[in-house]
C-alpha cells in the first residue's frame, strides 16, 4: 500500500479561537497561516501539535468537502508524549484540565506498551497523551 501516514485530522468546533487557545496553552500547539484564516483566504484554522496537524473547522460553516455530520466533541485524539506520564499529567493539570482517566496502560501504534492519560478539550473531544516512558 502506498499510504505513508495520516497527514492531518479535522475537528469541528463551536468556537475556533477558544479551541486554538486551548491547544496552544495545553499542548504547545502553534497556529499556522493564521493571518490567512482570519482574512478568509483559507477556510480552516491550522494547528501544528508536535508532528501532527489539526484542521479546525467552525461547525456552523465547515469547509467543503467535510464529514457528513460535522459534530463538535465527536473526536478521540491520541498524541504521543515524549516525556514521562507524570509530565503529561502536569501539562494537562497545569493548564486547568481535569484528568478523566489514567494513567492507564495502553498499546501504542508501534506495538509497544505505554501509559496514557485523558482529558477533554473545550468541545468535549477526548484527548489522550500516550507516553512510552514508563
């Protein structure tokens, strides 16, 4: 198969600015081409979160093409965390997030076992930080 990896994931949100702020504050995300988004040149806000890209769609006016039913809070996103599980917990709680589960053992995409911790973003999307550092 010629598929290499996911290029980006799109999420539908109620409030784009609130979402961008949360991902910046909580996960150190960086806004990409934000001036173009604000000017209406590109239809989605873009975030770089480590090696992953998120396209943030305003649910009231999602960019075309889009999912059949763009719904805030329907995503389950797992980010690989390069530090310890304790540092992942600190990053989430220091940003004012409640840990809803974890740490808990979970398998990573490479088959290795790791530890995960979970919280919700402002729209109720499930956010998992997975570390292989045990």
